C-alpha cells in the first residue's frame, strides 16, 4: 500500500493557460481529475491526469490528497510543483482500517449442528457478516455501519478511518470462523466435520473438501497439538477455503506459519498465473494484519511512523500454496485477491488454538498478546491441577 524507502510516491502538478496537468501514481484518475478541477475552479475537461505504471495499489492509491495539494501550490506559485510526503507524514495523513468489535452468542446441539446465532458487529460493517452456514435461528446486526466513503449509524468513526484489504470482511470472517471453531471444540468435533455438518451449499462443500485434500487434513477434535487451522467464506462471489499449519513458541509467544493452502472457486479463470499471484499476494497481505501490523495511538499521536511492522516476504509462510479452479465452467469470473485476505486472520488464530489451546480474540496476534494468552491458559490449568 505504501512505496518503499523513506519518501512516498510524489505527485507533480503543472498549471498553464490551457489547464492543469497532473502526474500521479493513482488507481482513480477520473475521480482525481474531478477533485483537482473542483479545487482549482476549473472544468474537468481542462484537467489532464497522467498515470505512470501504478504497480501495487491495494486501495492505498485511491484517495490522493497530495495531488490536490500539488495542484493548489502550482496554481499559487505559477510553477510546476512536486509534493512528496516523508514516511512519518504518510502515516500521519493516511487512513487506517477501522477499529471494530464483534459480540456474539451461539449454540450447538449434540449432533454438531448450529442451533443459535446472535451476531452484532460494531463499526466494521455488513461485508462478510452473514455466515454461509445453515442456521435456523440467526440474528445479524451491524451497528455504526461503515462504507468505503464514510460512515452512517450510531458509532462515531475517526475521519481517517477507512478499510483495509477485504473491507470489513476480514474482521467479520475472523469472528465468525473463530466462533465456529470454538463450538466445534466445545462439542469435541473435528473443525472440518463441524463445518460440513452445517453446510448444504454444494459449492462451498466442494471447496472445503478440495482444500482438505490438498492440505492433507485428517480429522481430530481440537486442540489436537497439530497446529492445523481452517477458515472459509464466500466473498464477492468467490468461494474460498484456507487451511494453515503453525507452530507456537510458548516461551516467546511467536507464531511460526509453516504452510498455507488456499482453494478458491472464482469462476472462469482467465489468467491462471495471475490468479495464483493474486491469491498468494492476498494471503501475504493477510498475514500482515494477522501477525504484526498494529497501529498504536497515544493522545492522537501515531506512534508507528514507519514500515517496521509490515510483513516481509521471508517472514510469511515458508510454504504457500494456492490452487485455482472452477466448479462450473459457466460461472462468470469473480474476484481473485481479496477473498484470500479475509480468511487469513481466522485460519491462523484457529491453527494456534489447535496447536496449544490458546484462543486469540484480538488481532494482530503479536508475540506479547500470545504470551499473555498462554499465561492465562497455564494459570487456569494450574488451578484445575491444584483442585
């Protein structure tokens, strides 16, 4: 989402009698043209936006305040002006994923079928909030519903709050798939079996079973000590099931992701290699928000002003496999990259629970939070032993 180095991508503006010319690495040239025209008091047809090769955008090259700043300065000075934020300025002025909370109550019967589902999400919005399972008694509420362009509802949202990859869905899928795992563990049922018991959607069942086959899943109720995790979702018309294997260092709290397998039914795959890269890029981005990318605030000050918490490729899964297929060749092509982002938090959290019985209720799963959670389960185990 951000450029490399200490300086972000620069924006250049030049004003002449015939209008304004803008050079900017952006995903939204036409809205940018309209914003610049409005700021300068020009007609949109008098603003030309030139976009060099954009490269990775991930939504971070949509809202583009530097472009308007450069245009206004060029108009005032009657000279070409280039604007580039330092990395600390980038972090201060940028927008960040919404802080969200999910509260839920659920129930499962003796046969492993979900009997109750009461789900309330605050601030993240409705995207991904509807579980794909067959639930007879379900209520889903979104409070302070946020959209890509602002927020409506009861909950106040910071003006710099926006959405990360998989808008809102990453939080919702994390909560839903973690809850499914918790119910499976409470009923002493294998997590995959629990999901299949509550799914009649043939497409999702097929994706789950294909992922299980590729991963080498063997049934066992959690926590089994194997470090296996599973999560699935239907996102933007794409069916995705992700499985992961992790190892948790109890002394340091570090979660090592050993391998990730993602199966996606995204309809007709036009470019198989491109689809593979989209899925793997999505998982890598998802590992970032899952493991390290925390934004710390103190009195309105952003304490994280550089890229030190961003996930590097060597720090991602040592073995990352994605498979592309279409269950029905007549199914239209759907989104490829974003769905794999949304399952990452849940699949790693579920794998960590499967490994040592530690349940993560908050992301990112920093080593400090994992150590605290391990300390809690160790203390509870000590109480039970003394009894």
